[in-house]
C-alpha cells in the first residue's frame, strides 16, 4: 500500500482461477488451506500453532482495516462529487444510499460470501451475524448512530418550524374549568323571558317590543 498498491484490485482467487476478489479474499483463501490451524479449535492447538494462528489472524485483520479505510475514502469522494452536482447530499424520494464496493465491513471478504446490508444505515454490509455483532461492538455502533443523526437533522431542516404551546399550570386549568362551567349555566335574560337569544340593532329592539307588549298587558290585567 505504501508503494502505491491497490488493495481493491481484483485478483484470481481459488485453484481454478475463475473467481476474482481482493487481496483480502486471496489471503482468506490461503489461510483456510491450512486445515490443521484454520479448522482446529484454538484450545486444541499447541503453543507454537497458537502463535502462528494469532499472527495470521492479526495480519488478516490489518488487511481488512486497510481495505475498509480505502473504501471509505473513495466513497466519501464519490458522495462529495454527487453532492456538488445535485446541490444536496440527501437521496431523492427516500432512496437507500449507494455502496461503491460491496464487502464485509468486518473481515473484508467480498467473494464467495452472501452479504447483507445494515438495516439502519444501508452503507455497510456483513457476511455473517458474527461479523455484524463484532463490527457493531467495535466501531459501527458509533458510525451508524452518527449517520442516523445526520439524516434526522437534514429532515428536520426541511420541515416547517413547529409552534409550541405554553403548558398551563394547575391553577390556570382550574380557573378555565370554572369559567367554562359558569358560561354553560348562565342564561341570558332575553332567552328566559322570550325563549330566544337576543339580537343586536334595530331588528333586536323590534323583536323585544313585539314579544314584551303582550306579556306586559297580561301582567297588568292580572294585577287589576
């Protein structure tokens, strides 16, 4: 890598040479060719074999980290170009983010494995549940939550501002209830006397006179 090598370059993988993969896929293939160390439980290995096993796994993990860094750099550059062209980095109509290169975000394998994307961010893939849990514990938990927060901030920036209402105190709520009960029990004088609500203006005055005169006359006759 320091001399300008491309870790993402496709190389033949397997005895037949028909399948291609990255340098990580080739290293994984060579690692599993040793049936004694690769397929024997760790506690059953001899001390010398354990040292060999640990050295090989550390080398594979280092190669996977180099591949992960290279893919992240290229994807960041690609998304920056798309953002400059479209004017906005948010995907249109809720489309899932595009992955430049599909590989396991933990072990780095891309050939001969079934990859499934992260169901939260859709920016990385994993080849197994073991790699998914390991990556989530080591680093992807922080990356996934960070991406989710960025997306939420973009959505909130596009939404109109929400007006907040003042929260009433207990005294204010009780006063409002008393006022509502007083209005419901209070009846207007004109409705009690004439059976209708009061009107304003000349029309209301004529209606009051037309209803009041017969009742006043009956009241006078009864007093006589």
